[in-house]
C-alpha cells in the first residue's frame, strides 16, 4: 500500500483538497480526501509526505509515435510508416513499440504516465493505435487498451509519399476514395460475418470490426480545414466515431467541428510550419475549440515535438487564451475521455489506476520540477534532490 499525505490534491473532477491524502492499494486508488479523514497507516505502508506540493493525475499524451520512431537510432529504429502500401489497417502498434526508447524515460521525468501510440500518417490507413503506460520493459504488460483506434490520414503526407512512387493516391480525391472503398469492403465483410457463422475470417478486414462496432474510433490525421471536413464527411457517411488529430486549422471551422460532435487532439504547435497545410498552426486553436464546446486534448506528436514538452505546450495554449484549468484538463481527463480510457486514468478517483505525479508547482510552467512519478502505486521516478520520500 502507498499513501501520499499532506498534498495539494488536484483530482480533475472539480473536487480538490488543499491539505489532502491519496491512498493506493493493489495499483488502484482506494481512498482520498482531506487529511483529517486519512485512515491510520497499516503496517508495511509506504508513506510519501508531499509537504504541500501539487498532487495530480498522471499526464496523458493523446497522440504520439514514441517507441516506434525511436531516438538515436535512425532508420534502424524507425518503424512508423509502412509506406509501400497505402492501405494497412492490419498493422498493430504493439508489434513495433520499443519500451527501451529513451523517450519513455523522458516521459516519466515529465510526469507523463500513459500515451496513445501508433503508426504515422504516410498511408491512407496506417493501422491500429494502442494506449499504454509509459513504464515497463514488456509492452504486453504496459497495455491499457489495444487496439485503441484505427489511424487514417488525409492531406499532404499520403499524397507526397505515394505520388513519388507513381501510384495512388496522388490527390485528396484519391485519398478519400480509397478510404471509402476500404470502409465499404469492411462493412460488406462485417455483414457476411454476421449473416454466416461459417464465413472465413479475412485478416485484412477482421481488424475493422471494432471500428464498425463503435468500440474504437478512427484516428484521423487532418491539418487543413478542408481535410478536417472530408474526414467528418466520411465518418458520418459510415456512422463511425472519430478523433480529429492535429486539427491545425480547426479554429477556422470551429462551428462545423462542434456540430460534428467529434473531439480534437491539437498539435504539435511547438514545431516548425514546414508544410503548407500547417501554415495556420497556432497555440490559440485549443482555446478557440474549447470555447466552442469541443472536447479537446493537446499532443506533442512526439518526436515532432519532444514528449517531455507536453505540459509546456498546454501552458503555451493557456498563454494564448485557453483557461488554466482547461489546460490541465487537456492533458489529463479530456485526453483520457477522448482516448476512451477514462474509466482507468485521467483523474484521481476511487477505483481508478494509481497513476499520480507530485510537482513542486504548476506543470505548465517551465521551472516546475517533477518530484515523483507513480504508476499503479509504484514509484517509477523521483527527483534525487527531493526529501518527500
């Protein structure tokens, strides 16, 4: 058992405690509240005295390629895009994520306890994302949800990759057409499977069933306003749930995105405008979408921006108009809900995973230090200068 005492507890549920405690047992939050209600310590309990520092849920990265595009390894560590075939829904992120990537350690040191990781955006359909914890050596033991989403991509990336190979797609029309054809075939396969129990399993289309059944969303790479609207159009045509990832020009069509009902994962805004489709990229986008009532998370798109800068990206969004509380929500509970894992992470509540970080200040401020990172009740990082342990 682990008990954190005398912390400034920020639960992300709307109920906070200026001098509070959190108790974790068997990896789950067992109790939390004001210090006056803290139960007596049991023998064998590990106690952390937070000494008035901020105690909050672990930070969540809602879209990245950590462990798939590894640092320091060049081509040998780059497994992000199977860019010889535009339609690869059957690829699984868990088969390429290397937990030994240095980015996982950077994440822990920044208080990031979980992440949505998956293929890149070179393909029209890239494959299946997985939501995982950021501590461990065996990816199978780190999984929270897999598959967690199906990656699709619009705009420049598929165009540039395949037009250079003298094959489709070379236009936005072809991208949309190829995705529609794939979804049409997948729905036909679903129909046959439902009508005939003897229907032979097809590896290419079996992976679409969780999407078609509404269990996981499309994860749509879309920067430009017209690409965002095309993604919405196709998702509506096939009755699918979807997250709009990057959403760089979302602030230009906030009303249409709100009407669609789809959430946005915005970023990486701490990056170069090195493509035409990101020329209107800005930290103000998150605040504008949030004000419009659109559920919104923030992403670094690691390694486009480094994963350890995720809380700073939230701070820059706050600087550009996002309310401070919403800045924290965009990297905790909003991210958890958008990723479909809010029953386990994103807030401090009884029954949820004991993923907790202790900061010596606001994590969105650049001088703030992570004093301790805890995943499922285990201390996985602590600042050697801290005296809270």
